[in-house]
C-alpha cells in the first residue's frame, strides 16, 4: 500500500489563511500590522531564495516585511548596530537573521543580540530555555512546523518511539525537546555522527525525523513498514532538490512521508508568520503594562 503523503504545502496554506485572518483582526482592533525585519548578509544563492519566499509569504498573510541587505564583508560591529536599532524600533515586531552568515562573523553573538521579544526564530538562549521548560514564548519554526504537520495529519506521538537524526541547535535539539513535552509524550532517541548503527535504531522507530543535511542518508531498508517519516533535509543533487531520506525507496512501504520539496519547508515559513504575529501581540501587551 503506498504511503500517505503529508502535504506541507496544503497545511501551510491553511495556517497562512488563519494567520491572515488574525492579522486583519489585530489591525482592525489596534491599527498595528505585524512587521518582520530580515537581515541578509552576503550573496548566498539559497539564502536569497529563502528570504524572497519569506517576503512573499508575509505579503500574502498581510504582514509587513523589510529586508536589510548587507555586503558579505560587513563587520560584526555594523551588523550588531543594525540589530540594536531594530531592537529599539517599536515599529518592528520580529527580527530574522538569515543563516548562514559569512564566516568571519560570530554567529552566536549576533543571534544572542536579538532581543528575546523579537526573536521569531526562537534562537535566543532565553527563548530556548522557556521552550525546554514547556512554557515557550516562541517555538523554533522548523520543529514547530513538524509538530503541526503531525497534529493536522492526526498522527499520534504519545507513547511512540521517535528517532531524530541530527542534533543541530536549529532542528535536531529543539525537535527532540518538542516531541518529549507533555502533550506530545513521545520517547525520543537522538542520533548523530557518533551514534553507532543508526540504521538499527531507525528500524525500531514509529516516527523518523531526518535532519542531517546529507542527501538520501536514510535508506528505505532502515524504515519499518508502519513508520511515519518526516524529511527535513533540502539538498541539491544534480538538477533537483532531494531530502535526507531516499524517497523512492521509502515511499512504497512506510505509512506516511513528507515529500521534498513541498513537505516541511512551507511549514517553516508558516510558523515564522505565526511567530511574528505573536511577537506583535506580546509587544502590545508589554506596552499596555508599561502604561498602566
């Protein structure tokens, strides 16, 4: 029996329409339109595509977006000064620093400079800590998108064994944390470059989340027939985009799988829009508290 396709494009569109409705309601009530400021340093082609897609998504959902383009040789001091000005600009509600940054820049210091109330990627240590405690201000966009895919597709996680392949701060670690939270209640194994026999662990998994950044890393014979496969990878192979999972080998016997492209990617942007909307609400609440 062919696998169920988990259609990220369709689910992301549903999320966008709901965000659009809520943005319009917020504007009608307060006159405020959520505003996302994106910073793009350098000329990485993939980053330019990602930022352009985010700009288009903001426009469709009724959000404002501003792109700050910086040269590849931008100094740390200049970039930090820009972030400082955006932090203090009440008209900006969310700040996104497009990664990767040019190699001479200190990525950690730059991401830490974004004020937590505008950190719509949820990279700041304060926001990471709140998420780990189960009381998030914002959820990291890609892991949150995966959780939404599972929820909307009515795929249960409670009591299931989830194997997360990859331990990055952007996907792997927060993905494991969200699957562990009360309400999700999965049992989670995290695999990485030092994990022996990843294939054997995958064969025990009810849910596999592949986020390792290697094309076709997960082979079809690593997966149980009943497995749910979430492929976070986006890799260019020859003239096409492929995931971290060998899709053709997996699709014939797993229970459900996300395609690449059209799976997790659109959900990442949908969650970014939601975070920007929530950031605008949070800042409005803080302003009201300060006045009272």
